[in-house]
């Protein structure tokens, strides 16, 4: 079975190893053109969406913050361009030079063979999304019962976590997150387990989903960024240092909180402490 990362991308889909480095370094390309191109998967609240005719969201904010850091490092203005991509093609797009950078990827050995990974920028915890009449509890063990029916998105790290931490529960593996949330709404399942940034907008669009609990102990896969490989590692080294500072300074957490608020999610609905 192929696996998806915490952001929804395929972990086991075939990736092509980087065959050879580009003749022009990514650093020199960006500095010469004054443009950095970010891969973007459209309409993925709270990562990115259109607001008042403009792009908004977490990935857009992170990209703008990186571009501002590049401006200081390169001593010139850097313009951001967004290139539409998909989970199936984003690695190939980086390798082919259609885009320069992409955010929100789980770091894997397979991906490291194909692109330069950097980060992590943040780690998103798994949550339980429940209807108003859902059972109480905040730990994995609270839901680890034979009478507990748990809905998950098929083939994801969340399904792995549920089968690991709730081995006694009955698991409904659904093809999409939308189907999983409908499984709970219909009463077929008691809760939907998913990363916070996936669960929050689904909860927002489904008002009868009244509770969201950060499952304890927290389970989160770190997410970072990726860029194409080249012989000149100046961009890779810059991105690695920038990502570390971005997270340790608290700016990545603030970007997540701001994106959640901007898309209308009431953080007060979130039960349990959360860190990113």
C-alpha cells in the first residue's frame, strides 16, 4: 500500500532520483532573475486559498517570509511566483525546473534521493474530530475500545497511527478526508483522526462537528520544504539555516495560527495544548 504524508502527499509513489545537477545553480538563477517560483497545490485551506482575488494561507505566508530573507541575503528584490502543481507531479516539477521550491513535505529517504529537503518547519499533531454527542476523552487509549469506530483517510500516516495506538478499535479507512468526516456525521463512526490542519477546515465547514481534541500523547510528523538538487548547494544551505531559525524563533507557529484564524477557525474549539 502506498502511504501519504501528513500533508496528504504520496510517500510511496515512484520518485525519480536526481539524474544530474543543473548547470546553473538555483542560487544564481534566483539572484539573476529576481524571482523564486513556489509549487502550489490550489484550494487547500488553510495551506492556500483565494481571498479577495489574492492567494492567502500558510504556504503563501511561508513563501513570502523566505523571499524576504532571500532579499536580505542576495541584496536585491525577490519576486514570488506560484506554479500550480499536484502531489503526483511536484517532485518531477522541481527536478525539471518548473518550480524552485515547495513547502509542506514530510522528509523521507526516498525524497532525499530526488530533491534537497530542508526543515522541519513545523510538526502538525493528530486530532480527533467528533460530533457533539461524541464520546469523552483526549488520549489514544480513551478510544482504544472494541466498540469504538474510528474513521481515517486510507493509506495515510494517520491510519498507521490509529492502528498502532488504537489496536482494539474498529477502523473505517475512507478514500478521502471528506468521506471520513461524512462517516462520522452519519453516525457510522465515532471520530475522525487526522492532522490538525486537515481537520480544522473540515470542522469549520461542518457545524455539527462540535469537538476537536489533540490526541495525547501528541503524534506528529515533521514537515519541511524541498528544492531541486544542484552542484552548488548555496540555496540548500541557506534554506536549511533559514528553516531552523524560522521554527525556533516561533514564526512558523505564528504563521500557522494566523492562517487558522484567517480561514475562520476558532482556536477556542481546540481542546488540549498544541505545539508545532
